[in-house]
C-alpha cells in the first residue's frame, strides 16, 4: 500500500522524463477533473430524492469544491515552466490528492449503493465505475495515481457487488474485476510505452544534438586555424566580402604580416618549437588587437589583422602597424629559449586602396613585400608605385631564371690593398648580371631575388667556378674574397660543394677567403660552426663581414676561427671627420690586434680617410679610392700595369705607395677601369 505513494523508484527518473510527465499531466489533469465533476454532479442528481441530503448534496458539493480548486491549480500550471524539483513536488501532491478524492468518491458510492434497490444499486455502481475509469485513463502518465483511483475508487463498490446475494449484481462485480485488471494491465503497458517513446525521442534529440555539435565543430574547423585558434584565410575572405558588400561609411584596414627569421628558428630548433612560437605570436597579436578588430593566421608564418576605422582613420592604421612591429620585435621566451623574430607588415585600406576583396588582399601583400625589401621589421602602406615595382621584380626573376644557365652572371673583382705597402693583396668578388638588353645589374638588386628563389647556392658555385678560371694565372699570393649568403648555411653539404669546385679546377683553397656576415651565424650557430670549421680545415681564410652591425660579434669571434675582420663602410665613410666613427674604428682595430686578426676597411673613397686608417693601424682597405669592381679582363690589365705591380720587397720604413697615389679618377683612367 505505501509503495503506491512513493514517487521515486529504485532508479530516480531523469529530468527529461519528469518534464515530459509534467507536460502530459498539465494537459490531462484538468480534463480528468472535468469528467470527475460531471460524474459527481449526475450521481448527486440521480440520488437526490432517495438518500439523505448530506449524501446527495453535502458530499457532492465538498467534492466539487476540491475538484474546482485542483482543476484551477493545474490549469494555471499550463503556463508555468517548472524545475524538476518542483515537478516532483507537484506529482507527489497529485498522488495524495488522487488517493483522497478516490477514497471519498469510492466511499460515497459504496454508501449510495447500500441505500438503493438492486437495479438502482447497479446503476450507481456503473456511475462510480465509469467515472473512476475515465479518471484512470487521464492518469496514464502517472500510473500510480491510476492504481490509487482503481483501488480506492472502484474497489469499495466492486466488493459490495461481489458480496451481494443478487446473482446479477455479483456478475456485474465480477465484470468490474476483469475490466479493472485489464485497465491495470493497460496502464502498465501504456506507461512502459510512454517511457520507451520518451527514451527513443530523447535518444533522437541527443543524436540530433550531437550531429549539430559535430556540424558546429566542423564549421569551426573550417573557419579556424587548429594550431593557433585564430580565424583562417577562409574566415578572412568572408569578412572582407561582407564588408565590401555592406557599403558601410567606415573603412576597413587590412594588415598582412610575415614573420622575419621564423624559418631559421623552425629549422634550427625543430617544428615543435616553431609551432609553439606561432602560438605565442597568435597570443601576442590577440593582445595587441583586442576589441579593435580580428587576427587571422593565413598559413605558415603569415598572419593578417583587420580593423574598422573612421573614414579618416589612416593614423589609426599606422599606429596599429607601428605597435605590431614593435611588439613582434620583442623577445619570445618559450621553454627556456629566447627567440628573436620580427614582422614585416603591409597595409591596404578599403575603399581607399581597393574596391574588392581580391584587390585588397593583393595590395596588402604587395605592401608587405615592399616592407621586406626595405629591410624588414617595418611596415609599408600600399602605394600604386609598389605594384609597378613588383611587376618589374617579376620580370627580373623571369629573366634571371633564363640567364642563370646561360652564364649571364659574371664575377667582377674589387682590389683589396695593403695600407702599409700600397700593393694589391687580393680582390673581393662581386657578381654582375649582364642582361640581354645590355644593362648591367648589381648584386644589391638581384641577390635578394636569387635568395628568395632558392638559387643562391647554384649561383655561388657557378661564380666560384669562373673565379678559379679567371684567377688561375694570377700571382699565388693574391686571395679572392667571396661573400656567403646566410641561406647557404642551411645546406648541410655546402662545404663539400665548395671543395668539389676547387678540386675540379685544381685551385688552392688557401687563396679563397669566405666573407660571412653575423646574420648567417645567429640563425643556426651549430650548423654554421660545423661548415666553417670544415672549410677552415681545408685551408680557406675566413673573414667576419660587416663587423659591428650584428647581434653578438664578440661571441662569434670567440667561437669561430676567423682570420680577419671587415669594418663596415658605415663606420669608415666619415672616420676622418666624425669622432664617434673614429673611436669605433680605433676600438675595432685594437680588438683585432689583441686577437691577432687582420683588419680590412670597406668603402674607402678619399685620401683623407685612407690616411686616417693608416694612422690607426688598419692593415688593408678597399673602396673606390683604389678601384671599383671590374671584369676579369680589366683586372688582368690592372695586375700587369706598372703602377699597381706588387713590390718584390717591402718598402722602406715610413714609406707608403699610397702617399703618392693619384686621385680615383686618375686611377680609373690609367687602368682603363669602367666598372
């Protein structure tokens, strides 16, 4: 009996099941109370003149009041979204109310049954049975309430029928028992089906939710970069398309960022370190942009940023670009390693610079390339002239790829002179590109293109091969300095390739001096050290080029076996009239002397600078004062001229051949130099 009043079974119902029960009962219980009210009303009317007033009027009125209150309460709940805990309380109250009303209704029917003759008693029993059955079917969502209604509402009258001495009443009672059993079975089956339908629907809803979640994840993956979490190129394209189509009065600034020196870090520390660095870059970009716009990763080490500004917001765009340049240049400390990179940024603005998404992205790319070509770690705003410059570069690249196999790139030689004796001690090889239209292109213009195209290694080997041919008949004590690109140190077979050329041409390796900039050393010091030591072991001389302009010159001098330092022309140019330059050059020369290294000063263009370098103790120099870079033919003429014939014996004390050297113009004219 007490089990009927327990709402919770051994396994508590789920919240979804409670909500569905509640939703069903909100619809059915008001109908149940309406049916119960009709049965009470008609039963009271049918027995009004045959039983005492309390039984025909008092009990029906009391039942009707309770029915009306409960019906109104559930009718109001039709609009209430209840919590699971509240629903359990409602259902518990419904069970108690069902039990009480059923007991009163069943007891009332039993009393009425005893007051009538057999025929009218059967009619009263039918009233009670039909009313209870109607209420029972309305409680299919809460079967325990239906059980209570059958037990307390139908059983009292049924028992009276079964114990009656009248055979017809007994058969009616027996029929009631059979129908009640069937109804109990139906309630159980219906409730089981109700739960199964609910479970099936819940499963379908859960599956639909999983499908929608998977769709959201797939969509998010389609618009997100999985490594950094930033929006990707597809998201950027749609953002630009939406802004272009919206025709808003504001302007959209697009920043294209390319990380400088990222590949070196990725190659030297591994892809894992590169990925962590990209994630750190993304986090820093998000912090920089904030709520002003959005950051994107387009692939590799290329990023983008969009911000929306007022029509006159050009200052905002340059301020943002300047901050990004500065913040990207700050060190990245990741897993105990400090990485130094920077960013080259191109800016394009819609609609000032472009009228479509494709044009906006293309112009931002062009501006970014311009920033790289100007020295990196900077930004450039798009200008129409940049497109023409890029087109000219594309033409150069196409022609370069055609001319490289055709030996259009030839070595030229600039003299390196001993300041003590005035004699030529060697040459620096400087490449020249003789185009098919007759123009000559210098290395500053084509070397960056060759490096970007990955052809610098092939070009260096071809030039070295020609150097061996040109210098084969030159005096054996003359060295030829060759510049090495930082990119070539990524080739683990670089030293073997150099030695293979020298071996094939039977050219002494001691006559080759490799000039290496500090930028070539900082990207991968271990690989650079291995290659440098391999070349040094074969007898080649090593010079640290552009000394003083790198990051850690003293460390490199300590770690690597250099033979000489080359003082950058930026210090040499004004050494005769700039005290700061004078002190710097003097300090470099003293440092080199203490390390037993020779010193070469670049960019000597006046006799005054030359004499100042002599007083400071600089050993060697090169520059326009002694001659420009010239072809192999002109170099041979220079070496065989009487003025620059190397001395057979050192000059006397205090004597210098340069003391009476003519002006550069005279040198060029007498040596027939045109380079």
